[in-house]
C-alpha cells in the first residue's frame, strides 16, 4: 500500500486502506484491516472516522490512547498545512546544503528539543517541525504518521543540547535506533541524526552510531 500511495497517489487507495495504515502505526502487531473496515462502516467514511471525537471512538472500539493520538494527527497536520504560507522549496541533498540550513535554523531550536526534517524522494524539504516529547515508541509512531501525511520518504532528526557529551549522544542514538526500526515499516529512510551544541553539529551517522 505504501508503494501504491507514493507511486499513484491517495486516489489509488480506498478509505479503509488509508485508515488501515494509520491504525498499524498505533497497533503495530495486529492485522488492522478488519478494524479499519469496521470503523468506516460505523462512521461512514475516512473523514467521518477522523472527525469523530476521540472519546466516542475509544468507547466504540476500545482503542488505546496512543492509537487515538495517531488518529488525531491527520487533522492537526491538515490544519497546519492549511495555515502554512507558500515558501521556496529547499533541497537538502548534500552536506553543504544541509550545513547551510542547520546554520540558519540553529537559533530556532531550544536546548533539549527534537526537530524532524521531512524530505521527499528528491531530498526536498517538506516540513521542519518540533517533535512532541514522549516515549521512544510513541515518538517514532507520531513521526511516521506525520511522514505518511506529508508523503515523505526520508527523515533527518535534529537534537540540540546545552552541553553535548557522550551520554547525550548515546541517548540520541537510542531514540534514532527506535525511529530507524519503525521507519522501515513504511519504507521511510532515516538519513541521519544531527546533534547540535555551541553552534556546531555532530552527525551520528558519521560517528558510526546509526
């Protein structure tokens, strides 16, 4: 389904198939097709499912909070995209382009914050967004749900520390490993994780930590 979505667009998928992909992010070890079809039948359409308040969905289908969070992300993404102003498309295809972009954006990233760069298959920047804190598994699922909404095929993670050291690099590597494992489910590539401190950046891939 992922290949069809990227190759032929959303029109190639039925409503229940798109919902099935979203549900899989929240329930990764379960066949979600029957549940997706049941929810479509209950609420009439994919739009009906996503617009139904989470309390109702939780009662009707006994879904866990993490899964309900995933189902709420498309609405958040749609609102953000509707409000976004058109901007020039940036390409981050090599170290020079990425380095220049990081130098410009470093002051906008607060210490301790994670940000995610979402890229298309030509390494064009689709979005640069803060990642909400949470467990490693939940962060991974939220990032992939956003990647799915954007039709992104690659990611670059950014993390800034007030004082970078071995411990902070190891923590960044652990979260990156979780994200890398989860991203393979949807054929999304984690290009690199960049850890910033004092105006400089460390590539975990170049360090052999990815």
